[in-house]
């Protein structure tokens, strides 16, 4: 009997995995799979000689097709190519019993406009004694849309021009020169993005890890972190929503006229480094920190200026409503334990 593992998004770890009706009594939930992947996927990898098995296949897709890759244990690396084929290279790795490799299958389903790649474990093969991981290296047509999901492994994509979604439970997510990223999320690991230009919305999240994004232009940014810093550099967006429990937040970039920017941090400093801002209305609150601005702010209907140039560099208030310039953008910042800093680049 064989179990097909259909991975869900990293944030929905409690859902059950679909299985054929005849296998209903033997279904494995995501929780069990995550527990097994962490506790047993690599158990014994340092015992005995390494066993490997290679897989290679090419499938014609077309330049605007869709590719999905689902894995349990192992890395996924996707790059773009100039042709109209999907090239799939994979390596199964394990130690000890060669029969464990046979208990893991790589399945490729192709139909017009779509290619689905997934890892399947025999029902008896997916246990604490199975130490097999599968590393994927996939080349897709330049304009293809790509969706990648994993439980234990890093996910990396480079140069893909189609829509991209990347999720993993335990591992890092990295995208480079991939302009149309829609979502990049992990539970335990870092998220690192660079070179994104999209008219849509971008969702980024990590439960335990840092979030870094550089050279990003998007309509909307939704960011979440439980334990880790969030750093955005050279960013342009019309709407920002960011939340963090434990970690600092830093935004370096511009504010759009009429844009809305909302940051809520429990424990950490919030820092905005603004490039030629036209103006904004600021609402700032901190319980045990200070509010500082390098920009001349108008507070409570009066001008908050010092004698040597119109800038008040230290504002020790813990709650503030103020305006800079034409006040066209809305900037709302809250932190329970940390400072709020507004600076000019």
C-alpha cells in the first residue's frame, strides 16, 4: 500500500493529508508527518555507507505553464531555462538498508499546461527508521508559474519570471531575481528575497527565523514573524502590514502618496529610514521605549522645531500623533518594548 503525501501550506500544519478512500484507516496527518520528518527522516544517516539513487526526466510544458513540487525531506532548487521543457533531476539519499530507497518514489504527473512532481512513501516506508531524503534540482521555462512545498528542507528559486509560491516547515526560503513572488513562508528558518517587482501583493512569514527582503517593489506587503528580525531594504510599496512578536523591524525605502503602512511589534525596535518622503501622518505608540525623528514633525497642531535647523532629534514621548510634509501617507507604528525611530536616508 502506498501513501501519496499532498503537502499543504507551511502555516496549516494541523490539517490532514488527503488519501484515497480505500486508505482512510491509514491516513497520516501533517502533525505526524512533521514529527516523523524531524525525528526520523535523518535518523541513522551517519550509520553505514551512503546509498543513493538518481532520477532524471524531461517533460514538455510550454512557456506559460504551471509546475508544482512537493517534498518531505530534502532540498528543492528551481532555476529558469530558455526552452519549453521541465527538466527534473533528483537524488535519493540514505544510509543503511538499500531497500529504503525503493520505499520512496518520485512521481511526475504531466498534462497540458501543468507538471506536478511529488515524493511518495510506501505506507510502511514512512516511519522513524526511514532515513531517505530527496533533493530536487528542477529547471523550468522562464515564464512558468512555480509552487514549491516541503516539510524538512530548504527551498530556493532563481530567475523564474512566472508567479512563485514557496513554503517549507523546517528550512530556509530563498528567492533571487524572481520578480513575481506571491508568497514565501517557513516555520523554522529564514526567508531571504531579492529582486521582486510585482503589481500584486507579496506575503512573507517566518515563525522562528529572520526575514530579509532587498530591492522589492510591490503593491502590498504582508509580513509576519514570531521570533526574528524583519529587515526590508530598498523597498517601494503602496501598502504595508507587518507584525512581529519578538524581533526588530527596519524599513528602508520610500512611502507612496496615499500609501498605508502599519507595523505592530511586541518586543523590538521599529526603524523607518525614508528616501525623499513627500509626507506622512504618523501615529506612534511605545510602552517602554522612546520615539525619535530626524524629520521636522508637526505635533498636535503646532510646529515641533528646535532652534538650529527645524529638526527635533529626540522626542521622548511614548505616544504621538504628528505630520510631516504634505501628510499624504499614513504611518502607524506600535511597539510594546522598544524604540520607534524615523530617519532620513
